C-alpha cells in the first residue's frame, strides 16, 4: 500500500466529482469549466491534497478505534474460578 503514489477513486465517483467541480466553478467563481479542466483540477487535488485528507481520516479512525478499545481488557475480563474463589 505504501507504493501507491496517487489516491484513486472509482470511475463513477470520478465523474460525479468532475461534475461537482464544474458546478462549483460556475456557481461560486463565475467560471465555466469544461470536463478537461475539471478533470485536471480533480487529479491535482487527489495527488497533492488527497494524502493530507487521507492521513487525517486514518488518524480519526485510529483515534475512534483506540477510544473504543482502550478499556477492552477490563470490559472483557471475567474472573476465573469465581465459585472456588468465594469459598476461600
């Protein structure tokens, strides 16, 4: 996984992202952007900014998992031989 240089997204998501970029440019930047320009912008974002977003998502997922498993030993622990221990 460390050898993957670029974050890739499925073809359908790619097409939706290109359309979203075109819409955003038209609505907020008063710029008509064709598919080629939007595709190039998306590729740039995925290559240059994508790793930062990916790393943050991994850090968030890791923190979530660690928070949920921090007390796993105490939650899952059962006293061994509970009847024998009480009789002593």
